């Protein structure tokens, strides 16, 4: 599919360069706005306005929403006031609010100037809500019905108002004070036995809703759990103020997953795509974390330095330090990633920490013992017998394997508990991922290793 799209994209760009505008326009009309926006990402700056003007008015607005902010700003700066007004008039309120948030102040002034008063009011309302809240991602464009309306009246109202609404499949029944009373779908209306049936008799009254202050991540989880197409947003008095649609929830899921992945890789989350990020941007996102991890890793060096005499007395121990630290770090990472993912999906709460600890402890014991057995056989058969390393005795082999088993157990316990502690303290659990877990476990594994060495080798 990707290869096929690349071929189409190259053909369209070639048509643009050869000025075959009529043919190009006929093809663009048949394409999805998201695919057209992807083509714009590969155009030169001077080509973007040219191709954009080949789109129909409705298609231009839908494509504009899908484009990256840099291309949007370039177009806005080149638009006449009439062209800008045409695009703004076709935007849904939530998309217009997102656009205003992304643009510089001088561009925002032009956008708001061309928006009609109702649009400006709605945009300002959305921008007042806290960042990453349901209010900040909702749209105020939804179909509102009255409980005393008949099925026939409701369908007529949908026909009249639905053109400018983001979704018409799910409609909301509200009172005169905008209090949310129920919801009804177009399917319910079309399949109603009697056109004169009042909506209050067939509407669903057991409604799941969120408030304007609900975190957007929680909103996204509700879409995943209940398979909603839209979710009503109410204020503190249960008055309807907007809806969050499925496409916005999908964007939130993608943003939150990207943020978690970057935090798990010990990077400050970036709002820019990778290809739009300069080396300086990447440096700023990575350097503070690398510095913190480097400084914390000095504890590992201090531990090794404090046991120099033991290493000098039994040089063979040195060869197994990387293996112990690597296995411990990997074991901790497995547990932390599993728990972080479960926390992000809402499957785990802090109250479950006892269950998690008991499960991970049993898993760690099985992994630790199995790894110790494999390690014992490998060291004795390969290092001692095959390579004839006389310094590796049965006692040395035992020290390594006991340290390995205990390190795996400790690493998995640390890996599963730290993200849960971070969650209850209000931090993002993803921070407690591989880099931090590895740094802690490296120090612990060395302490365990030298403890067994002192006990069994008397050094």
C-alpha cells in the first residue's frame, strides 16, 4: 500500500511540475484529504500554495486540518483575506482552536479576524480550558434536541442543522437550561415505529459523560473501553457544553503513546516531528537526561572502586560484571515496561501493588533460577573446560550464578514498584523506565555480586 502511494505521489508532483493542472485537479478530487496532506509534506514551499488552490473549497478545509503547522502557516501568510475566510468558515471549531494554538500571534489575529463572531466565541471558550483537558479537545458543534420533540421533528432538525455539525449520528437531548437529559442515535430515529413518538420515550437516559476538566488521557481510555463515536462534555452542573469525537480521541492516544515512548527512552517529549526537529532541539531534549543518568551512574564506579582489592585477589570476577549488570537491567526493564503499559491502560491501580509484587516475585524466582542454571553450565563447560581457564573454579561459578539469580529477583521487584510509586506521587510512570531502572539495578547487582564473593571466596 505504501509503495503504491509513493508511485501516485511522484506522479502527482510530476504533473504539478509539468503544469498539468486540469488533470491534477481531477485526480485530487478523488483522493482522501489525509493522503493529500501527506503529499504536501513533500512539496517545495513554492509548490504548496499552487497545489492547494487546485482543491475544492470543502476538500481544501479538510486537507488544511491534516497538514503540519509549518505548511499551514505558509499558506495562511500567502492567503488573501477572502481565501482565508473560506478556509476558516469550513473548519470545525475544535480544529480552528487547534490551529490558533499552533500559530504565531500575528497569524492568529488574521485567523480570528476572518472568523465569524460565533466561531470566535467558541474558539475563545475552548482555549480557556486547561491544556490536556476534555474542554481543550472538544468541539461545540453537536446536534441538540428537545425531549418533547417527535421523531419526525427531530429528523427535520437534524437535516437543517446537521450540515455544519461535526457528527450527526449521535444526537443529545437537552432541557431548556442545556442540562443533558439523554442521547439518541439516527438509527433509533429511522427505525422508530411511529413518527409521532416523543424522544423522551425512546432516548437513552443512562449516559456516560465527562466534565470539561477531565484529563484527555482518561477521555481516550473511555473511548477505548466503551467504543464511543462521540462523548458528551458537561460542566459542573451537568449542562452540555460540547462533545469529543473519535478522531480527536485517536489523536490523544497517539500523542500520549509518543510521550510515554520518549520518556521511557530518557528524553524530554517533543511536540515537533523528528524531521522537523533541528539537532539543537534534539540536544536540548536529550542532554539533561543523559547528564542526570551519567551522574547517577557514578555510584556504579564508586562501588567497583571500593572493591578493588577483592577484584585484584580474584581477577576472574571482573569478566562477569557486564553480564550481571546487563541481565539485571534487562530484567528490570521487562517488569517496568509491563507495569507502565498496564498503568497507562488503567488496568492497574496503586492498591494492586501487593498483587503485582507477589506475581513479579514468583516470576523473578523462576527466571532467576533458570538463568542461574544456564549460566552455571555455560561458565563451567565453556569458560572452564573449553577455554581451560583455571581461575574459574566451582566456587567462582557458584558466586556468579547466585548473584545472577538474586539480581534478577531484585531487578524485577524494583522494576514493578517504581512506576507504581511514581504514579501515586503524580509523576508520569514512563519516567521510571529502562534508563533509571538500569542505573539502579547496576549498583544493586554489583553490591550483591561482591557480597557473595566476600562470603564464599573469603576475599
